[in-house]
């Protein structure tokens, strides 16, 4: 893989991952800004915070059902078509949140409507197109695409707070939707193209796609899904409980919040850095090392005895791990799975990690209640992390991809693993 070929890919297709990054950020508009809207709505309607957040359960359940279906539609009709069909419903669903009237059942219904629309622009849709078109610089392209998660996390709360102050919470939902819809629609129309929209290979796969069920039962898929699941249990739980963990070590709320913010910064560094390294280093050894980072982070957090420098190092390692994992999983999946079923398979993996993320947060709370501190949970992170790394180590060696498959089936999959 020469530097010349990498530069050539970026020269021809640089707007694609940037468009996909904005699309990924748009898909998280509501989750990333919910906390900002909470105070305004609970005050106006007299809801408890539990009532306000209860609608997110309906939203999550629906997304878990729709994600694999959307992945299959992406494989069948192409990422471009799915994204273009989904932009208007996603926009309308977000705007409709401003119609809340104080009835809990209606609040739940609005979340269901919004989720149904946003389901068509979830990250696997955008990732599928990028993975299919980039080859020699796929790692960096996927990293930039997935940086939309970090961008959304940072941007949407700030914009939501600004819009609520300027327009009130009802119009703020519409203003948020316009903030991504205005640039994203023309960018998608002009630059967002799936690699195989018009290809002979695409037509061949549409007529006789690779067997999804057989692939999902393959060692590669099972090991990758298990690795991602165990990794997410550890990292998401640490992220959710990070401020309480830091407070338990004797830090003030301000210092704890500041250190938690460092985690977000290092997740961006980890994501982009991982993308660059994946294009240059052997995938499996690098992946194993990255999947062991949560164990190191947990060790530093557990043994810090209140040392700010150790806690800061632990938070930084956690951020690096969170940034690296999604890049590695997407990169390996793009290399190992036929592009014709990539959307389906990656959506299933995303569904699994969503479930394990919630399970991890609950596990951390349970272990805290049982032991009276976070020590037991931080100890449990170590074996969880090692299981994930071991699954990456056990991944079978890559086999050559047929020459006629071209970039659609991840040309050159043997290299580096």
C-alpha cells in the first residue's frame, strides 16, 4: 500500500468521509442533547427526571429492532438511497419533539416517531459507503467518519443550550434539526455515493448475496461480536460511572468533571490516531493491544489512592480505548465481510454493543451496591478487557479475496493481518 495510492484516494474522495462524519453526528442529535432539554421540560410539565428519561427506553427498544433491518436495506438498496430516504423523516421526527404537551404517553410516542426516522441515518449506513470506497486508507477514512460521534457529543449540547435560550425549548428542537439538515442534504446528494451503486458486482450480489446466517455463525463474526460486546461492557460502564469513581477517590466535583472531560478529548485522539495506525500496522497485534487498554485504565483508577496524576492517566487511557475500539471493529469487519452484506453484519454488531453497554452500566451499579465501592467493578474490568483482547487474538487469518471482487469486497484483505 503506497503513500501515492493513499493520497490518490483522498484526492478523489475526500468529501465522502467528511459528509459521512456529519451524517453520524446528525444521527445522535437527540441523545447528545437530551440532558440540556431535561431541565426545561421537567420544569414546564412537572415531570420527574425518571419520567423524562423513560421515553428513551422506548427509543432504544425500537432502534434495537430496526438496526438490523436498516443494515439489510443498506446492503440491498445501497447506502446512498437509504440515507437520502431517511434524511426527511429524521428531520421531521426531531422537529416533532417540540410538540410535547405534557402527556407521558405522547412523549413516548414522539420518541418512537423520532427513532423510526433516525434509524435510516444511523452510523452503519454512513460507514458502509466509506468502507466500500476506501481501500489503502480505509482506517483513516473510517476514523474520520466515526469522529462524528465525538463531534456530536461536543456540538449538540452547546447548540441546544444556545437555541433554548434564544427561542425556547420547542423551537430549539427544530433549530437543532436545521443545523444538520441544511448542510447534510446537499452534501449527501453531491458527495455521498456507495462504491457499488452501478457496478456489475453489485447486481450480482443483489441477485445472489452471500449467506448472512452462515457468515454470522462464522468464527470471525462471532469472535468480533464477542470482543466488541465485552469491551463495551467495560468501557461504557467506566464512562458512565467515571465521575462517581473519581469522587470516591476524594476529588471535588469540579476536578472530577474536568478529568472526565479529558476522556472525551482523548477519545478523539484515539479515534484519529487509530485510523492512521490501522493503515500502517498489522491489525491483529494492534487490535489486541487496544482492547487491553481498559484493563490498564481500571488498574490506574483503582490503585490511584487519590493521586490526581494517576486518575488523569486512567481517564486518558479510557478515552484512547473508547476511540480505538469502534475504529478497529469497523476496520476488521470491512476487511473480512463481503461488502454486499457489510451493512447487515455491522448493524448486528452495533445492536449487540448497545445491549452490552446498558448491561455494563447496570453491572457497575450492582457491584457498587454489593461492595459499597467501585473497587469490585474496577477489578472486574480487567478480565472483561482480557476476554475482548483474547477474542481479537483468536481471529482466523485473513484469506485472499477473489480478484473480481475489487474494492467492493475489500481488496487486499490479506495484508497486515
